[in-house]
């Protein structure tokens, strides 16, 4: 496998969210397919990730995506639920204010308690960070070498955290559901379909999980 394939492996981490059926990951110009013009991509970065064209702020914001606050919230809920007797878990979730986002997240963690895996929801912010980095490279917000270095650091962490593409894809789905509980069930269904497309017909079919990064 060519040396450059490690870059494409890193690019593919974001494919499940936005390009699940694209068989080849050998490109970084994804925004041209979703956004007709660069200004639209710039608006996407600002509205979805609060990223603006300032070199210092861009790097800090990209790092903050990987260390998303929802990760800490997830771990605190997971640990609390795992440490208490099963008979008390429902009451623990319900002690949060009724209809609050935190109660919904606690209930979600309880529902999927056995499905998260040892690394939890890290895959979701990792996928989003790679997606944002790709666009920052394209728009000139960061240099290509710096951006690729950031993506490879994320890719190595992902590769060490999960056992393969199916494990990673499942964690992305669970992570996005945890973060976006306000979305309709139709979106959740679409995301699961995207995960299946990514695994069966996407980049996961052509890039071995065990590639040396």
C-alpha cells in the first residue's frame, strides 16, 4: 500500500458522516460536492464549528472539536450509572430536571449502556474534526502540512481506540445520537444507513484498518 494511503485513511474518518457511498477516499475536495462555492463552505465552518479565518483561532477551535464537552458529560454519566446498582439507575436519570437535555442524555446512556465499548463516543468528535480540518485546508485557513499532521494524530488515536471500521462506525453513530438527541428518529435512521453504506460500499472496503499510520 502506498505511503500516501495513510492520508486517505485519515480523510476517510469523516466519510461516514458526509460521503458514505463514495467508494474511493482519494480526495479532499469534498466541500465542492456539498457546497457549490468556497464561501458556502466558509459559512458551514463558522455556523457548525465556530471556525473563522484566523490562524491561531483555527488551530484552537479544531483542537476543541476533538475534546468536545459532550465527551466529559458522557463519561460522567456512564461512570455514575455503571457504579450504582441496576435498581437505582432509573431514579438517577430522573433526578435531573424533567424535559432537561441532561435527563435525556442520561436516559440515552442507560439505554445503550452495553453498546458503547471501552472508548465510548470519541469517534464522533474525531470524525467531525477531520471533516473540519479538510475544509480548513481547502480554504487556506491552515497549511496543508499542518492540517494533514493534525488529521494523522487523530487517526492514530482512533486506530488505537477501536478494533476496526465496524467498531469505529458504531461509535460514530452512538456518539452523534448522544450529542444530537433533539434530532428526529428519521435522522437516526439515516445515520445508521450511512454507517452501513460506509462499511459495505465506502472507503472501509478499500482501506485496511491496520494500515501503518
